[in-house]
């Protein structure tokens, strides 16, 4: 598969030439980072800096159900002032479009952003998105003026419908949330890239190792969103840096054009067809 | 509190009594939340901050308050 738009070689060393967009906002980092599950607010703050992310995800919770957050949200806001990153609230925990739409409105008010990561879960075991409720919710939220980033499955037809509904990009899963299994269905992801060449695609969920992130970018995905792989590592700040480097490597590889695999060997050393040692051994 | 002047709400899924005529804005304040620090829903529908003053709660209303948390 060829890259959609291969840039001149001279541009490869200049990240400024490789910006992408969410709803008209230009971004250079292709690493979106979740904020949950870190061992301390300071570690989270340091991880945001180490990741050089420009988008961090946050959530909402009922006040009575939520005990004190130990200053996590305050330090997220502080880190954003320092780094210039933007907030992406989610609708985690919603099971219906109606619920998700209401929660999105609350998120817009609390976080003062029209961006919403739309999550509508349809299965409790896998936390798989419900495609029907997701599409209904996305349709309504686009009408309400939101920039809807849908967390979806890798189903091509669903993805087309979400784009038709006005979502500016798609966020298909690589594997179930928090599973760390990587890209379970590369065929489906490749198919999305091939069939939706103009769409902005982000792998969201399931990424466990930096190599998974690099693979997503090598497939031509525009970015990755992950949380647990960094937060649950032994050293989240170091892991945030590792993911940043992997994302950059994967993107560079995509732009440079990954060679096509083949089923037979091709000698890389150009020794020609002659035997190395002439004549038979005595 | 005179029971006749009291209405019963479900607040975040738990029973909660307030004086009749209480507005949503007054409820938020009575719970010691900064108005900007929470978002509100009444009977499953988002109730914008700007509408809380005019929102007089009724007996049996279900009110939910949300606040920011970390998330993925």
C-alpha cells in the first residue's frame, strides 16, 4: 500500500511540515494521552511533558460517587498551561446515545471545549462500542455543534456512516480498552486506511507497547490514543517518552514508505549470480 | 423542617430532601459546590449553568451532579 501523500524527502526531518488536524486545530504530536491510573499527580504531569502530547483525555463522574481526586485534575490543568495541550473529555460509562449526548453537553460546559470523545459501550465484557447507539449519538452531537471523535470498532461501514454523520475523524480500537493486546486485526485497520484514504484515523484502545503504536503509524494511521500502557508501566514518565519516540518512528516510516513484504528471498548484497568460490574444492 | 414544605429528590441516586421552591442553583450551593465546578442534569437531561436559577425543583426530581475526573 502506498502512502496517501508522500512528502519530499527534505521534509522528513522537519516535523512542522507534518501537521495534522482535529476540527481545524493544527497539531504536530500524534500521541494522545489518557490521564487515568497514574501513581501520583506529579507523575502524570511529568508524563504529559515527556510525551510532548498536545491532547489529553479526561472524564466526568457523579459527585457523590467520586471521592476526592487527590489533585489530579488540578495538575492536568496546570500541565496544560505549561505545554499548551488541549483537553479531550470523554463519555466513558455511557450505554446509550441519549446518555452520551447529555454527558457530552455537561463535558462541554465543565471543560469549555466542543471536542468530545464519544464512547458508548455495548458489551460489558469487552467494552466494545455499540455501533448503533454510537452513530445515533454522533449524529445528534454534530447537530449540537460538537467536534465528535467517536471511539468505534474497525467496521468499515460503521466508519463510513460516522464520517457521513459529520465526525471529523475516527478512532477505531486496536484491542479492548486496557487489554494491552496491540492491533488484533491489522487487516481491518489496513482496510480502513485503504478505503478511507482522506479520513483522519486514530487507533484508540488496546495499545500495550510502543511497538504497537509504531505499527499503527506504519499502517498509515494518523495518531494513537492510549492511557494504560503508560500509566500502568513501572516508570510512566520513561514509558511516555518511549511511546513518543515510537510514534515518531512509525510516522517517519509511513512517510518514507515501508517496503512491501513478499514470500520469497531477495539477496540484498549485490554479489551477482556467480558462486563466491570458483571451482570445486580439491 | 415542616414536612409540608419539603420535597424529596433523588440526588445522585440517593434520597435527598430540600425545601419546596428550591432552585437547582440553590441546591448546588447548599451542597457546597462552586457553581462552575459541577455540571448538572435533571431527570436525565442536561441543565445548563445559566438555567439553574430558573429551575425550581419538583418533588420526585432526579438530580445528578458531575465533576471533572481523569480519564482515558
